[in-house]
């Protein structure tokens, strides 16, 4: 039991150390990037930028949790071996499984914490960040985020048919940023193009702010506010524009039920829910993946190869997870299959390799 606690805390210290280090780096880089973006605005306050970065960083850092587990586990096993503690443990009859198991237990507990506590807090902070980003920068993304092409929707209203595009969305799609709308009459003739800073969904209409309206053979006209009619409900808009990243884990079942009640696809919400449920097992898979490359190296040497092999294996798993996620999002496969299969395969392969290395 003493050995279990000792190794458990070694894994905990190294994994959390890697995470805190990367989190601090994200804070620094994101703060500099937001200062650069705000330099064009003479009214910006550094305190507001700092607040935005604090709201933004947790959701960015959430994506590096698995890599923190992988690198921290590799570091733990490396340090135990360099101090000859693993050699002594082996000599006393303790198998590799016994000194990897405490790390797997910590990873599993960390995964539960990340899913049930960290993720909901990060989602709430991300929602607040999206609101501030829309108000200050008009919803433009920083280079810290993956560039997105935005979303399109086609709707009908009292004015005819409208095709809308938005670069960003907050409040689960009810509030949009950097909006472009094309309004057609009942004969599908283009009436006008509208470019607006924001659009907010109200009962039966979109309220647009700072809108520029362009009609054929006419000069563009600017309006402080402009209205476009719609027949869409909040649930329908949420399905199109809503981001699952800003929805807390505990709220996802409610969102799934609401989408199904409205007759809409709940694939995005189901996929996010299953991905978060699989997170503890994902972290455990990272520990065993680290063990397959870290334990072998002390028998055959070449530390650099160990590091490169571990990082490459983690990256390949990440790519597979993203590929499966895209397939699940597009309805090619079920959310349960897309979320769990890559993790289970990684776990089975890692354990199989470790069995071969340790037990022949």
C-alpha cells in the first residue's frame, strides 16, 4: 500500500505539473494575442483583456489534458527508472503491472474530475468568453482557435426566404456574430444583402445591429438596427449554430431531450456527451501507452526514440479520435461507436504490447 501511494503521487505530481506548465503557456500566448487584437481599439482596457483570457484558457487547456497524462506518465516512469527504483522493485518481485496501476488509477480519477467538474466550469467560462468576444471583437477568432468557416441556415419568414451566415455564435446559437444575410422574394429573386455585427433571435424575428443593407442599383445604407423575420424556434437555431463546447456536461442530457422533442438531430450533443463519458478511459489508455514506450527503453536504451515514439503514438490516437468524431458528427456512425471505439482499441493495443514486453 505504501508503494502504491508513493507511485500514485509521483504520477499525480508529474501529470499535473505538465498540465499547469502548458496552462501557463496558454495564458501567456493568449494574453499577448488578445492584446494584439485589441490594439486597434483605443478604448480597450488591459483588465478586460485579462478577464477574457481567464475565461478562454480553460476550454483551450481542456484539449491538452490527454497529452498531459501521456507526457506526465512518461516522465514519471523515466524518473523512477533513472533513480533505479524500478530496478529495485523488479528485483523484489514486483511486476510492471503493479507500478503502472497507481498511475492508471490516478488517470481514471482525473478523468472523472475533468468530465464532471472541470469541463462544466470550462464550458460556462467559454460561454462568458464568447459573449465578451462578440461585444469587443465582433466575434472574430484569434489564432489560438481553429479557423472555422461558420454556419449557414436557410429560413422562411414574412419577408420571404433568407439565407444567413454567421462566423460565431453564443447563447447556444441565439446570438450570432459577423452575420451576412441574403433575402429573397417568393420568386427567388434576391432583394437585398445584409451585413451586420450581431443578430439576436427574438420571437418570430432576428434583431440585427450595425447593419449595412445593399440592394440592386442602390448605394449601401447603414442602420443601427434592422429586423429580419424568421419561422425558426430557439431549438432549431441551436441545432444549426449552437456549440457543444459551451454546454456543461450535466446539461447535455437535457439538450439531447430538447432536440429530440423538437424533431431535430441530437448527434452533436450525443457525441459530446459520449466523448466526455469516455474521457476517464482515454486518460487510462494514455498511461498504458506511455508504459509501452517508457519501460522498453530502459532495456534497450535510446531516450530520444522513447520520447518521439510516445508523442507520435499520442498524436496518432488524437487524429483517430478526431476522425471518429467527424464521422459521428456527420451521422456516418453512431456517437457511442465514434466516442468509445478508438479509446478501447488504444487501450487493448497498449495492454497487448505491454503483455508481450513484460510476459513474453
